[in-house]
C-alpha cells in the first residue's frame, strides 16, 4: 500500500465506520498519547525498565501503526499530501546531510 492509498483508506474508514474525524486538536492529543505508548514499550524492550503485567500484551508494530493512523488522519484533515511532503522532506535531508553523517566520528 502506498502512502496515498493509506490516506484514501483512512479517509474512507473514517467516513463510513468512524462517522467523522475527531477535531485536529483531539487528534494531536491522541497522537501524543500513542507516541507515549510506543515509548513505554521501547523503554521496556530496549531500555532499562522492566515490564509490568499490563505491558506484556502490547505489540510494537501495532503501536507504530496506531501512530501512523493518527498522523494520516491529521494529514487528511489539514490537506497535506504525505507522499509529496515525505518526498520533499527526504530531499531536504539529503541536501542538508549528504556529508554530515559520513564525517561524524561518532558513527564510525
């Protein structure tokens, strides 16, 4: 599935099953919540924190997909074509960082 197809699928789902989009501000709050859930699993899986029983049923991929879902909702609501935005962002990073990381002693 392309990013464009994902944006269309989310929009279709929202309008048929979800009734309507939550407000942009609500979705921003939800996005923050979802990032926190991902951070919690990352901290317990790769960091120093131990798992709690309530964390054991969490799925890393599902948490990432939740973030992507809400981000797509926000893009749809604000008229952002994520494919175009991502392509421009990749170009910006490439131009800005083409030598930066190669010359970083910490990465060698």
